[in-house]
């Protein structure tokens, strides 16, 4: 397996909870997978991710 560089992000606990819920909702393995999908530039994937974040507060 190739070694990938790590990215560190500082977000509030509340935002981390939302991110984790959305990752779970979308059936992704990690927030890193979500970031890779965003960076792909694939408009359909980006739209799908945006829909996952829409109304994320209702997941709690």
C-alpha cells in the first residue's frame, strides 16, 4: 500500500460530529475518502457529497 501524506485539520467538536455523521450517512470509510472524492473534480460526486451535508443537523 502506498504511503499517503497526512493532512491535519482543526475543527470544533460539533463540526467533527457532523462530519462523522455525514461520512457514515454516505457510507464512506473515512473523512479522508470524502476529501479525495471532493478533490477528484467529479461534479456528480461533489453534488452527492453536498446533498449528504444538506440538513446534516437533522442527523442528531
